[in-house]
C-alpha cells in the first residue's frame, strides 16, 4: 500500500516540475512499479503548449478550468472543461490551449521517471529501461 500527499510528499520536491506553461506534480512514477504514472498538472491560463507524446499514451481528466485541444493531423478543435477526459490514444500531436487555469489529472503509459520536460518537439524522452 502506498499513500502519497501532494502537499507533504510532492510539492517542493524533484517531482514538482515546472515546464513553463505548466506545473506537473508527479504522484506515481516509474520507480513505483505500477506500470503507469499519475500527475496532478496545472496548465496556466492563456498558454498554448505544443505536445507530441511519441513514446507515451496519455489520458487527461480535467477537474478545474476550461481550454481546448487541437489535433495537428486534422486541425480539429476539441473543447475541454471540468469533468471531461480526453485520451491521446494514437500518440496524437496536439496543441493544448488554456483559457483559464486548468487542473488536470494525467495518466501516462509507459510511466515517466518523474523529472521529464518536453523537448523542442513536445516529446518526453523514451526511457530505455
């Protein structure tokens, strides 16, 4: 059994990652051995972030705020608001735009190690392990 406190265990640690347009607090990571990672992420209002998880699948559940996802392949706009989930089930290259601060619960498969940030292409590096 494992219990993780956002305030006591994550905030201010190496698992509290500031990516500029976002802050991701990594609650469960690869070393936890669960086969996925779980993040509590704040997307800052007024930002646009290019993301292309070529090495990961991601599900994102919005628990606060409003924004949109634009899939690059078809330029489709997907409005996102509280209590909605979007799944990047095809390693979708996309833009994430936040109209307001958005708080998201993100699940990655395979799990990330904990301190990654996007590279110049919006990708998290592949973990060779």
